[in-house]
C-alpha cells in the first residue's frame, strides 16, 4: 500500500515505476515469496486457484486473459498498477472487473503451493521409429 501514487511504467519493478506484475513481484518479494515476472507466469506458477467468492487480502487476482494482475487489499478492493498514464492505487472491485476476472491465487507458503513443472511429453513416433 505504501507504493500508492508511484507511476505506472511498463516493465517497471522499482520505485521509479511499476507495471502490474512488477508491483506484485516486489510486494511478495518483501514478504519472502518469490514470484515469476509476468502476470501470466504468476497465475500459472500456482496449481490451486481461488474463486471470486473466496478472495482474501493478499490474494493475487487476474483479469483480461491474464493481461492484468492486482492484489486484494481488503474485502471488495484491490491495489494495482492500472495502465500507462496512471499510478499505483487501490480501487473497488467493480462489476466490470468481475466480468473480466480469470482467476486468483494465494501465494502463501501455508496456502497455495507452487505447482511442479509440467512433465515432459514423449515425442510422437515417426515413420523411422515405427
């Protein structure tokens, strides 16, 4: 929450500016939890997803085809770095946010555990191997 007012900067991960996933990366880093860099990677890094009705402060919420991420700050609100020309801020979860909701994760060592890497898929047989 102390990052509110810092400008949105695409690819930003510092006090000079944050993008949405860069803000989440640094927030969880300060809590000792390592997250991947992008919103899509952050969503995919955790096997258990959290439903809209089960959101709690600290949950990461993902929107618009995994193109945006925010963090639940209190019931019905999130903190995020919205877009170019804006700043890090807290806002109410609106009806249009609900419509754009993809899912959520709870990156907490006591909650959601990081998913294991996907298993390698064996190569398809070719004519020369049949």
